[in-house]
C-alpha cells in the first residue's frame, strides 16, 4: 500500500481508501484498496473499491458526500458518495498515456463503487495531471465545489470549480519557487490561527519528489474559492522532517477538526515479507502563531488515549543511561518533558535491545532534534543510516516536550508542541523493545510517562 486516498467520515464511519497493488507487495497495477474504522484505531479491510483495468490504473484522489445530489448521480433521493481519482491511462485507445480526473459513484455508503459513464470529467491533455482533492467551498460570494490537482512535473497547482461535480472549469494555477521538485497529492484547507475565527488562513499541503527524496511542504496563504495566493512573509514549512511520511491527506466530513494520515513506506526500500507500506497514526492539525507567521502543528488524535495503559511514570535527573521501560510490548506511547540543565545532549533510545536502538537525540546547544537509525536493526539501504535532523522553533530553549508513538516497525515523534515532527520506519529485532534515556556533558531532568498501546 502507499498513498492514502478518499478520506471521508460518513455516517459515523471513517473511510480510508489507499493506493494498492492487490496482486503483489511491490508497486504496480494500482487500484484503490478500502478500509473502515469506527474510531480511527481498529480497521477492517474490504474488497478492492476501484479496480485497475488493462488500460487504466487508479491513482490518488478524494471522496466527497454529495448530500444535495448536485451531480444527479444519487439514487432514491439520497445524495451519493463520489470518489474523484486520477485515471492513469496506459495505451488507451482514446487517451493514450494521459492522466485525467474521473469519478466513481457509491449509493450504498461506500460499500460498492461504479465508474461514471462520462469519465474522465476533467482532462488537460497531459501525462502528469493528477491527484484531485475535492471539497465544498463556502464564502461571501457563494458556495461551490473545488477540485485542486497538480501538473506534477511542472510543479503547478491547478484550481477547478464546479456547481454539479461533473462539469469543471479551471479558474487559476499556482506555483512557488520555494517548493522545488515534482508536486503530488495536494490538500487545501482553512484553519484558524490559535483557534481565533477572526484569523483564518489557508494551508496548502503538497508532497514533493526531488533529488533529495520526498517531502511534504506546507504553504500558508489565502484562498477565495478560485485562486490560492501564498503569503510571501511566511516561510514554507514541513509537515514532517522524517524520511518516511509522504502523501499525507486530511479527511473530509469532520466539522471542527482537521484530521490527517500519511503513508509510511521508505519509498519502497523496506523489505517485502507479505506487506509493504503502512499508515501513520492519525493526527489532528492546528495553526499556531509565531514571530515569522503561522506554523502547522500536529497532535496525535485524542482517540488513541482509549488504547493507552500507563506502564510507568517517573521524574528523574539523568546522566548515565536509565531504563524507562523494560523489554515487553513493542507498541508504546512516550510523553516526556525534558529540561537540559547543564547537559549538552539528551538521548531517548526506543526499540532498544542488546545491540539495537533507535535514538531520538536533542542537541541542546544547536537547538536541533535528530532521529538516528544507525543501529536500529535491519538496514535495507545504507542511505537510511544518515540521521534525520529538524531545527526546533526556539533554539535557545532548554526545555523540550516530546510525544512519541512506537509501533512494531515505526517511530513517530511530535516535539515542541507539535510544530516539529519526525516519522520513520525501523526494522528492529523482536527483542528490541526497551525505552532508555541518557544525558551527556552534564545532567538533565526528565518527567516521563510510558504507556502500552493495547488492542481494544
């Protein structure tokens, strides 16, 4: 599996569609897989929702509930669910190898899907036009449907509008020299800065591929329903500084919350033993004000607390290494507040064993957080041994908060009130399950809670 697609909360159910090769554990013959959850934590996988065809793969997209049946594609007076996806044609008799936007229709709440007879509904005669995110815009001038997609190789956002979800008109394009590389999987949504409804800004989230790998730039600006304009005074940020979060997208149909999930997959470099690729823990997004403008912050969704069973809570002064949690369960959540004291470095080691550890390292004087996989276990690519670094928003601060979620083969870190995130795949041995902490160059103070994450 790779990109999450078609994220929608409908009739009390969280739907997660995803890029999927139903016939193998490597990329190819891409279709839409489908899973549902009542709580964002327990997922049930269903049959393939939108299958690939000989001359068409099913690339990324989104789902909306056409509650008023603007499209006229509903049944029995009920508004349908509409899946907007990229038809990635391959040797098609009419469309050749173009990429264009198409619709699948569900009139049973997302259980089954049928292609719209008039597909594709929007084309630009390009082989790189993809990844539609569709949402309802409601502004002072009225309300209508918006589709944002990308001319990927041109690093260009394409904004389209519609009244009926079938006929689309392009109103503008957007590009930004601060965001190099191939653009993919756009998401566009409004958030209130510090929760203030008088200070609403728009967030453009992109996934980019370039010479240094993948990233998820965050561009802050304004949107009037037809045109997105970046704020040049606000620096481009990153959703996550780790190497393994990509194509993250947010759910439609969640009033008052912006909930996001991303694909964790090491760009297909992890070994395939019956699976390849996974999803991150869902996160809730907010905008927080700062001296250089608003920044996107992430928090683990509140629903995860239902699975937490506290296994240890302590407050200690640290210099030599201390075991915070003994060997045991691999799925854990660690909340910590660190005070550097006179220490130069504070190391939090997770998935630790006799010879393995993944280290979250606070380089205090540099104001940098580092995730080091050098000794994390199996290393499928030597490039993965290079530590990933993120600058902290206040490099002078000698206090740092951490929220770390461990799954069997992943580490997800949220720091500095969620403004900094680091997410990476690791492949530790079965016995590498300890959590440890140490300080170097002096003594630090730590207040730590470790919780086991258990099935429902």
